[in-house]
């Protein structure tokens, strides 16, 4: 047999689950425990004390009473009713130990037949009248035991025998039904996760801090209203007009803290101190809540299971009540038993008493009472389940009482669990709602960010870039630390992968700031901050994935000089780019677009009158339409890189002010159109590198003002003499081609300062090369050169000489005559450098600072 503790364990749940137990579930649990105790008590009593005591109904008594004028059936009733408690007591006395009148030596048949003899019957009646202790029977002890057991099974109603077991089974079913949703794997995991998160949210220091700050803000608002701001609505800020965004300018929509240029930000004193560990735990909680919500809101399994188990309990209550009420009257103390064992006992009818009848009846009535209470609670639960939509939960009250107006409403199982928690304590849901608010999460990030990135730490990250400007690069932060805007001497600010970047009015302190980088960072600015950027910002870099990430205020920076856009701007989205707003950029000089365009947007011509440099870097997408280039008459520098161009676009020949053209990394095979460059009188730099050019037409001689020609990484096999007729040429780069011979006409380029022919097939250097006495850079690496002429010493201005990757066995000693050449500028194998005389090596190893500076 099991103990009460073992059965009661079915009703046990984890203590943390108690927050999901409303009062009716708790009450039903206690009722189930009481019913369980009733069932076990009844079962224990029945197993230990339940018995039936039977005595035979004597025929002589029946006959004598029949002579009094009653029928046979009435005689039995009279015996049962007139003997009373005294006769029952005499029966118990006989059954408990009185000796039978039949001796062991007398056969049973003789004893049975003797009952019907008139003389012995009369004697028995006379003896009965004389003996007041009771009437004698002819049964022994074993026969009484036999008939008691026989009549227990025949005379007692089945409910009297099995009521404790039925009550126990019913109670166990009710207990299991009440707690099944806590045990079922598919719901148990969600409930366990929810309770765990809810407990952490309730105890999190961030919850206390956020709610206490809200209370402080409310009290501050009340003070402001009492001191003269009564005419303002509660949600309107009392900051200056300049701090609030206008309708025409895309600025931050304020929902939390508010910044103003005229009035410093008032920090609300926090009640609790949030250290770094607490901040990290709160961040993790926000992420857990976000994932749990996405997981639980998809289904309503928990809600359905709770409804089903409540319906089962209600049906069970109705079933128990219906059949139990019919059997209450069936439990009786006295019973008539006809076992039909006359051939064994000698009697046909017995009168039996059930000693547990009164106790069982009282326990049954108690059980029915408990079941009725249990059932009414089940009915109330069903009423509550269907009275309101429990698959929807609104935080409207929390939104009204706090500053977190963005707490979303939830649905399905998430909503149902919150409704259940509200029955326990509504404070849990209120504190839990803090972790559903993006405003709350942003505040946490802001506080944690400012604790981590102090002014001293930011100062350590400031460096100087190639332009010798102070630069700060912030990468993958949750926001922009407030201390950044205290770096008043900062020139360049780079913000990368900061999705919640906000630029407050404090940026107006950074008077030196002229360059801003926004890499995948759709920054929002306040009105005062925008006014400062509009007047002071000169260079802006915006890197994005989708065109929607470009902040709208970018197109309103009227004093902007340089704009760099890097992202997806294909022709299908051109209408969405909003480049028509570029007309507001009246001072824009440089526009750099790195994208995948198939045509140059016509809207770029809005800035054509003042645009001096246009750069388009494609990702390999073929640029087809270039007609809009004709309108950019003032463009001095044009770069069309990686645009899959096969020829030089004719639209370029209309750019009369063009000074530099870069067509790098295209698919140009022929440059016959180069003759048209003669109309571009100001063209001085032509970059056709990284293409597929096979030869250079002789018509290049008409481009007389050319000073720099880049033809590296092509398929050239020779250099025509026409190239060397360009007397103004100062830089010639033909590296990484298949050129085998350097023409002697190279000596005509008296102004040549930089000559690059690395990665070709040159084996002999003509002496005329060293007539170019203005050469500063000479790159001859990765060729087949076997010797360097001694005339290399004539290049007195040479600062860089590359010879590595050739077939040299020594270096000329005349390298020492190149007074500006130092070892750092000599790119050669170490063993070749060792072949130089010691005095030459000493000259090359001298300090480069003074002579290099004088040479430049």
C-alpha cells in the first residue's frame, strides 16, 4: 500500500511555477488533497476494520410470529425491526464466541433434521424463554466465518465495498488533470523558460532602475506643471523650438530623453547603481525575452491544453456527482443475505450487519460536498477562460503609468501566461514589460555604453590619419557614447555598424569636426545638431546596404564639399534614391559613388554646375548609359572604374574642363578614340590601366598636354615612338605588360620623373634612358636585365630604384653618385647590395632625412 506522501507527490509542482497558479487552482489543489485524504482514510479503514457479521434467521421464530397473523415476508421484516439493538447484540455475542449446541460427535444431517422434530422444538422454545442470554444456533465458528465472507460479497452493494478505491482513482485523475500542463514536455519547456525569465526580470536591478526613473520623471513633470507649465500637454516637451524637429526635416522622433542646445540635459538621479555585471545581465535578458516572444507567440498550445484539462475536470465532476448521489442511500447498516448454501449451513436466510456503514456514509457525503465545491470552481474557471480573450494581452496600463509607451501587446501563449501571472501578482507583468520595450533597451545600452566608454578611454583611441588629422573610429557599439562629443579637437569621426546612433546637440561643441563617416549606421540627429552639421560639415562618407539606410538629412547639408556613397544603387532603385535632393548641396565639389549602376543617374546633373570631381566605382556591372556626362561641363576629374567599358565613352570628349581621366579595371581593348582627346586642352592625366589594350595608336601624339600616362596591366608588346613625343610627360607607367624593348626615343622625355616598367620582358637598358636626368623613380624589377649601365650615376635626382627580380650579378659602383638615393629606396637582393664597394654602401646607408628633404 502507498502512503499519503507518495500520492500527494502527484500534486507537487516546482515552487517557481506557483506564480502561474491562480487562486482557483490553488483552492482546487487543497480540495484535491482533502479528497485524497478522505479516500485514503476510507481505504485504510476498509482494509483494517471492514467486516460483515451475520446470524441465521431461525425458522421457529418466524413460524411463531407468523401465527400472530402476519405474512411470511412481513415476518422477516418484523424480525429485523423488533429485535432491535438488543437482539443484534446477542447475535454478536453468539458469533464472537458462544459454543454451538451441536456437539462434535453429532453428524450435521442429524443436527439439521432435529430442528424439525416437534418435541425438540418445543423444548428449545421453553429453554429460550428460560435463558435470557440469547437464542442458540447450531453453527460452529468456521461456519460463521464462511457465511460472513459469503454474505460480504453477496449482500453488500458494490459501492460500499469499492467507494474508497473509486474516490482515490477519481482524485488522482483530478490531480493529474490540474497539473498536466506543467508536466507535458511541449508545454513544460516553454513554461519553465518563461518562469525563469520572469523571475530574472523581476529581480533585475535594471527593472528597479527603469521604473524608479519613470517615477522620478513623472514627479518632475508634476512639478513643472505646478510651476507654470499647465497649458502644455503632458507629452509635449518644454525645450526650445530649435530642439524640436520641423516637419520638413527628417530628425529624431523623441520618445525618451530629450536634448536641447540651449538647456543642458538634466540627468534624473537614479535610485540604484547599475554596475557593469548587472548591465550585461540585463542585455542578455532583453535578448532572451525577444527570442522567447518570437518562439511562444507562434502557437497557443499552452492555452488549449489548459482549457482541455479544465473541461476534463468539469466533466469528471459531473460524472462523479451523477452516479455517486444515487448510491448514497445504498449504504446501510443491516442487510438480508440469502446465500443458497443450505446444504452446508442448514439455514436459508441470514441477517447481516456492516460495521463500516455509518462511517462510509459520512465519508461519502463529505466527498460529495468536496466534489461539489471543486466542480463549482471548475465552472468558474471555464467562465474566466471564455469571458475575456486570453490569447491577447495589452500593456496599456503599464504604458500609461511609465515612460515606455512602446511596449507592444502580445498574443497566443505569451499573452495567456501573462494573464495567469496577473492572477498571482500584476507587478510581475509590469516589471516584465520593461524588457519588451525598445526604449528601455536603448536606455540600458546608453547607460552601459557611457559607463564603458569614458572620456579617457575615448581619448586613447584617437589617432592621426594620413592627412595628419585627429580621427576617432568607433566600431560595432550599441550607440554613440556621450563622451565623444567632449572631444572638441576631433577632426574626423567614423561610426561603423552602430544601428542606434544618435547625434545630440552636444556635437556643436566639436568646432573642429569637418569629416564624418557613417558605415552601415543610419544615424539620427536632433534639430540643433543638424543645424551645426549643415553649417560646419565638409566631408561625409555614407556606406549602406540598402538605399533606405541613407539618412534623409544628408541631402540638406548645404555646405558639404565632398560626398561618398557606397552601397546598392542599381538602376531599378534610382527613383528611390532621392538624389534629386542633391540640388540642395550647392557647394558640393566631389561626388564619389561606389555601387552597381547600369547608368549614371540623371539627377546627378543637378550638382553639375559646381561638381569638379565625379567617381563611379562599379562592382563589375556594365555601365551602359553615359549621356548625362555631357552636362558636367565643370568636371575636372572623372573616374569610371570596373564598369565593364569596352571603348572610351564618347560623352567624355565633351568635358572641356577635364584634367584627369581614370578608366581603370574595364574591358577596353582599343583606344583608337584617343585622338578625340586633342579637344580636351586641359587633360593632363590619362589612366587606362588594368584593361586589355593591345597597342597604343600613334594618334596619341595629339594629346600634347599629357603629363601622366598609366598603361600598366594591359597586353602591350611594344611602345610606339609617338608616346615619346609627349614632351610634357612626367610619369609613364607601363608595368606588367609584355614589352621586350625600351625604345631609344625615351631619351626625348626630358621632363620624365617617374618611369615604371616592372613585370615585362626587358633585357637591355638603352643608354638614352639615362638622359632623363630628372628621373626620381625608376622601376625595372621583374624583367630579364643582365646589367645596369654605369651611366645610372647621371640620375642625380633618383630617390627610388627597383631592380629586384632580374638576372644581375653585380651593381655598378656609380650608384654612389646618385646623391639622393638611399638603401631604403634601393629595392634589390641583399647579395647584390653586398657587391657594392664599402664606400658606396656607406653613402647609401646614410641618414635620409636631410638629403631627402633637400632633394624634394
